[in-house]
C-alpha cells in the first residue's frame, strides 16, 4: 500500500476516534503514538506516520482476538506492548481488513473501555 493511502487511513481512523462521545485522540510524545483516550483510559493507539510497520492496537474480548488472529493471520497479531489476551495490533499496510471493519473494531474497543468507567465518568461523557 502506498504511504499516501496509508496516511489517509491513519488520518481517517484518528478522525473516526474523535467522533466517539467523550473520546480524545492525540499524539502522546512519550510513546510516540496517536493515543485514543476515554476519561484517561486507553482504548487504542496507532502509528502516526505511514510506514510498512504502521499498526493500530485495539482492545477486544479474548475469544474475539483469537478469532481475528486466525482469520487474518497476516494482518492481525497479538497486541504490541499490551496484554496480548485483550489487545490486538492490526498492520495498516495490509488491506485485508477494510477501513469500515477497523472502524468497527475501534468502536468495540471504545465500548469495552466505556463499560468499565464509573457512573460519574459516564455521566460526564453523557452531559
């Protein structure tokens, strides 16, 4: 995949993450990644520059993570620098997973983190 196309994907996923209620997506300098944040909790991280190594790392249920790794074995790998049961990394250079499918995975990751928030945190988001 061309770097310009991959950079468009990265920008699109960042923009999509920012549309989720209460979510922030920003460059985290200490990790050198785009950080997907909900009330101080990570629901994803992504390379900010297009390259062959660019990935997005997202949370999901352990059994779903295993399933995704089996189906997309060349694209979906255990989460890089995360708990490998709960997180997967998706290689952005591959077009095996569509942008819509990755957006759905971003939303799932967001929902899993949202469910763990306190009532007060949820109320702040919904306000």
